[in-house]
C-alpha cells in the first residue's frame, strides 16, 4: 500500500503527494530563501499577482522584500541551455493586505518548465496540473484556453491596449451582451466583433468545441492556437487525462503575462480556481532570455480542508509500561499497516477520544 494514499487530507499530506508526483516526472526541487532583492519585484511589477510588497533593509543596506512570487526567482536563475530547466516548488509567499494592516502567508506548490517548449512539453505540464488536482480532490475539472486565439482576433481589429483589456474582461465574464456593446461603441469591425462574441460563449468538451473554434480562425496566430489546442488535447487523451478537460475562454489569463496556452483548475467545494497556469515566454524576454516557459501554481490555501482538529488526531491509542517495551515497535507497526493513525503513550489523558484503545503487555496487544 502507498502510505501517502492512506494519509488524511490536509495541507501537509497534499504537499507530500504533489512533491512525489513532480519528482516522478523528473522535475528537480527549487529552493529559495524567504526574501528577494526588492529591485526584482520593482522591475517586474506588471507580472506580480497583486498585494503590497513587504520590504525591509538587509544588514548590508540593500532593500529586501519577503518573497511575493516564486516564478520570478526561478526565471531569474534559469539559463538558455540546450536542456530544459524543469523544477517544482513547495513554498510560501508573503503578501500584505490591501490596507497593509496584515501579512498573509500563502502556501503554494507548482511546476515550471523553461526551455524549448513544444507540444509534448506543454502537454506534460498540463498533465501534471491535472494530476495535481487529482492528488488533492476526488472531483475536479481543468479549464483550457489559448491567448493566441484571443490575441489573434484582437490583432485583426488593431485595437488599443486599454480596449483589448476591456474585451478580455468581457470574455472572462462570458458577457457577450457587454462585449457586443463595447465593440459597437469603439468601431470594432463587425466580422471581428462577431467572432469575439462567439468566443466568449464557447464552452464544453474539447471534441465538441473544435469545430466552433475553427470558425474563428482569421490569421496564422489564431490557426496556430487552434492547432495547439487540438494537439495538446490529443496527447492528454493518450494518457487518460482528457475526460476532465473543458474548453473555457473565461479562464483566459492576464494578457500581459500569458502569450499561449492557459488553464485553471477547479475542485469540488471551492468556488474559485485552486490552480492557475499557462505559457509565459514574454516574462523571459524581460530577463533577456530566448527560451520559452510554461508552468502553474496550486494555491493550497484555497483547498477545502476540514477545519475540524480531530481530522489530524490518531485513530488508535496504545498504552504501555516503560519497563515492558520489547516487541512494542513491531506491534505498533502492524497496526499502522492498513493506514491507521496510532498514538503510543504510557497513560490516557482526559478528553482524548480514540476508536480503539489497546494495552501492550508481555509482547501482546489486548483491548483495553
């Protein structure tokens, strides 16, 4: 039996499951300190996810910041090598509340692939995203979209940056009526307006959406995006990971950050996405890198863990006499074989409740 599978669901056991998953695919663990140079965040503030940066002066006078983002640190250290940088992390990030009166410590796990990004590399990262959801929940879905299709349509209309953002917001909200009014008000060509409105309504199993997406192709960028979606979905189906995938352009992510495939993961019991990722080549250009990049983060603080403290308590209590411990370890091990949580101590305290209580005497476990 895989002991990880028998562990109760909580943040610690989920981290262990995710680490084992990522290592199984050959990803190396990335470790970083709790702080970064403030200049790193200042120079790349457009790529940060929000929340005030928490700063302090280091011993040498440099302005430092509690780490707010892990991807930036990974990209900063990555090189344009022939072999890809494939890393995973389980780290906490620190963000100040909007009123700066509180600091949040947010646990995350994730994967980053930096190098030559082909269809297989993208499908591998997305497969890891799907299997991450499976590791933390029995019921989950992954929404898949492509910023290349969105950007290609916007390129065809030659729109301003501000209008592009407003249109993407409408697509994310599935607000076809607002999108129609926005296009009319700003003189967007009718043919492009029709396709943008159609894109905002596309949702469902990929095999049911590809024909509709093909109707939206207007240039090479949109054609490449639809082809990538088809190819990636085909590879996901080969490994049995296609059933939970839905085409959904409401999960189209930040246009300034993502330039290709994007995705978000959802689990039962949480109304918000608990996983977010995509391709972000343009961030690497900010660092003078020529490589591509794709990755995702799992937001462990959003997972629907039970807040009942009893979920972390033991199932079985074993009481023993310190003068009679020969064979005790083996006896306890036998109780743990089926995944039971066993607490061993010399006496039972008031208020402790267990499903079973044993007493160990003369090499034997007997029911108390």
